[in-house]
C-alpha cells in the first residue's frame, strides 16, 4: 500500500495567495510511505526556497513521485493533515473573500482539481483521506518512536480548532483524554509574549536560546497572571492580560539591542511554559501509568522543555522527532491512514530523517563544473582524514552528503560544521555566515558511543538523533567546548550512529581520534534569508555568499577563487517565481512626483524590498536565458550604470532577492 501524506496550502508558487495568509497551514511538505516505511519525505521550502512556505507542496510531491522509490498516482492514497469537516468549513469561509473557491462543492473536489491542475492526473474522491490535525501530530511522533503504548502530548498554536491533545495510546488505539481550545493555546500564548521581545511567528526557538541569559524570578509573578493551573491537569490561558507587559517594557523593535529586561522576560516565559506542561504531564502520567511519552506539535520543538521532561524522571523514555511541527503532519497523516487500514503493520522505531533529495556521487563533479569560474574543485582521496584536518586548523565548512534531512534541522547531511573547542567560532558563524543574533547557541553532534562521556544523560536513553533535547554538558568539559556550550552549561545535542550516517560518523570519529573529543559543532547550512540548502547549487550559492572557508560535497572539496564583476556578468539572472516586480508612480512631496521600484512577494505583499532603477530594468528583462552582461548590453547601460549593478549585486544575492545560474544549469 502506497500513501502520500501532504501538508500546506493550495496556491502554486507563482500565484498570488487566494486564501488568507497561512489559512490552510504552513511548512508545506510531502511524505511517501510504502506500507509503514518512509521512502521519501521533503519540505516544500527546501525546493521553492521560501521559508515556512504555505504554498501547495507541488515540488515535494513530484520529488516523491520521481524519487528513489518510483510510484504512479493511480497506485497511491492521499492523506491530508486536517479533518474533512474542518476543511469544508474553511473552504466556505475562504469563498466569501475569494469567489473562485465557491466553484468547489467540497474539499475533495478542490483537491481533485489541484492534482489535475498541477500533475494532470484524476484521482478518485475516495482516495483522499483526512486526518485530524492533532491526530496527525500524535501519529507523527508515536509511530516513529517504536513504542507499543505511550502517553502522547501534542501542543501547537492551533489546528482543527484545537491547540493541544493528551492521548492514551495503546497499540493502534488512540484514546483522547483531553483537548484544549484555541483560547487556551500555549503556542499563541508564547507568540503573544515574544512580540514584546521583537519576535514573531517562527521565531520561538530564538527566545528559547535567549532565556538562559535571564533570571526567571524577576517576572515570575507577572507571567503567572497570564495562566491558571486547574484541577486534573487542566489549565486556562488569560490572553487578555498579556497586554499588562506594557507596564514592564516597551516592545523591542526588530534589530534593537537586547537588554536584561528582555532576557529576564524570556526566562520567565520559558519557565511558565514548562510549569504548565509539567502540570499536565504529572496528572496524566499518574492517571494512565505510562512510562513512555511521545511529544509533537510546534511547541513540542522546544528542546529546553523536552530536556527538562527527560531529566525529571516522570518517564523512562521520551521521544520527539526533529519534525514535530506541521511538516511532520505529512508523515503523521500518512502513517495514521496506513495503520488504520492495515492494523497488522508493525511498530518500528525510526532513528534518522535522511529521506530527502539525494546527492549522487557520480554526478557531483558534473553539477559543480559550471561554477568553475568561481571555485576550484578537488577530489578528496581520504575525505574524513582531510576534512577533519581542515576543521582542526580552524576552518568552518559547508558539508553536503547523501539525502537531505526531512524537517527544520540539519542532522549532518546539509550542515555547517566546525571545531567545538574554538570559542570564536560562535561569533564568526553567527555574524559572518548565519547573520543572526550573537547570543544564539550551536548544537554538538557527538558519536552515540561517546555521548555519556561529554553530556549528563539521565536514565537509560542514549540515542538523541533528532536534536530535540537540551541536556547539560559535563562540567569538566564545558571550558573545553565553548563553541557548543550555552551560557547555562547546556547543549542541544545530536547523537550520530554509524549505521544511519556512516560519512558523518567517520568524520566525527577522525576528529575525535586526533583531538580526544568526538564532537563537531553542527548548525544548519543556510544564511538568515533562506531555508536549509537542498541541492548542490543551493550549497554553492550559500558558500559563495557567506564567510564559509570550504565546501565539501560528497568526496569533493570546493574552494573559492578570487571572483568579481567579470565572473558575475557571465551568470544568468532570474527573478524568483514568487516575487512581484513593482514600479510605483507617486508624489514624493506636495509638488513633486517620481517613481519608486521594489519587490514584493505573492504570499505576503506587505514585505517590500527597495530596488534601484537599474536593477528594476534588469529584472524586468530577465528571462532565465540571458546573462547579466547580455541584459546590460541590451538595455544600453552606461559604464556608471553597470558599476551600480555590480555594487548592489552582493546584497541582493545574499538576501536571495535574485537567482543566479551558471550557464547550462539555468531553468
């Protein structure tokens, strides 16, 4: 049995959103299961290059279709991560604002239309299965854990008009013990508070990293007014009181420096979240007697909270996948359908998430070759030995191997790696490569055989492959591991198993053999303007527009050449498909009119990026076939205008406002 699980919205990449922002979800993704085995899984953002995209997962579905396990649409069931009644109601609501949607009698007809429009296939109505959002979250963790029974906790902002569920899982039976309405959403509670810290949707993990710098006691009493712990593990959120934070601080503007007030508030918020969750878990652990816990949902990605749960001793084992958020519902929906239709399917613990785009060793040199004006390409004779030597010498390296990871975390196949002993790497990577806040910590990747040597691991659990738990670094190692040890002595660790990722394991082993420390600093391979790289071309672009020292793809070492305007002129320039090119004729003051030029995005037209007139004309003519030099000649640009093009180009490219392709790889 083949099941395709999907999440996300209904708009094509090039279309203006016809549903309200995030109206049908975010973090679009597709997952293909053959019976209960995952053969392909990928987030749409990795392919369309829009962070947290809510576009239709067309590219992800095609990747599954053409992936390592071939299938056809007539052999597949489609599992969708929300209930049919909920989506039918949403369809009616959206039709009030988007009359085109009123042509569809129900959500099945809409999805049939979408598959026919995108893929030219007609799928029977009865092949679409709809799974309640929180049941998809629950299945997305439980069926990967290998547990045959467990307590399941799902927590997010909202889905199917619910913000949390507690489930007693015994075999294939899911008994919902409690669910919370959106009014009591912990996800929304967290977001409303972090708005005072200058953060918004999808910034929650940044606050988790800020919290250890603060003193939770300072605002503990203030935060305690925003929630109420009730009998029987219940709670209530008083969202209307959160505006009382104006008594404490003026909301921080984005880009403004952090003060101790911000740090203390972050610490109090993290403590409040943990207090509520522990209140729930203590009650239901006693009620059910379960010794195993599976966590999912966006709030379930709070790895500091997860680490405290693991350390509490409430449960013998705790499982949280790296894709606990909405993208993981693509797997959860598919797994739920598969196990419901075939009750005899086995439970199988999953220990990795390498299910995305593969890097084929015999194709690496061919894909890299068009970039040879910008980089030198060298075949490594002994990959692990040579790369570990570069890391020991202080290099920060982009590392691209095998199949990309499913979910929002780099787990050693699309990673930036460095020496955890070098304190300055934290500042260098944050400032020059990731271009993010200086306080943000980096994760360690450690050989699973050595995890207890370096980290305080409670109980019997030793494998943490999904970077879902923050645990303490052993005190004797903290000074020696400054690049991965946070201010409170903790680290969000990933264990690496040789069977799951032999190349990454071998590199860490070689580094450990030479240094005595079987750990590497690991962070996602991207800058602040883009999702994690997926393809080799993505990796080259990120390498060229960042401060990385080297790029390693498969068995090839890539090193930057001295390149400049002459090389840039040979590249083919393209406007991103979701971008809208604008020229605005308006009054500049009471008497003068003039033009302004800018980019917006079809999924969020409020985001504006100013352009110069010369770049506006270049992008207006860009057709994906002409090089930048050819475009400038066709436009008759003067030497001064060409100079302006090249002066403004680096920031536009680094911010991914334009796409460059070398010659033959243009689309």
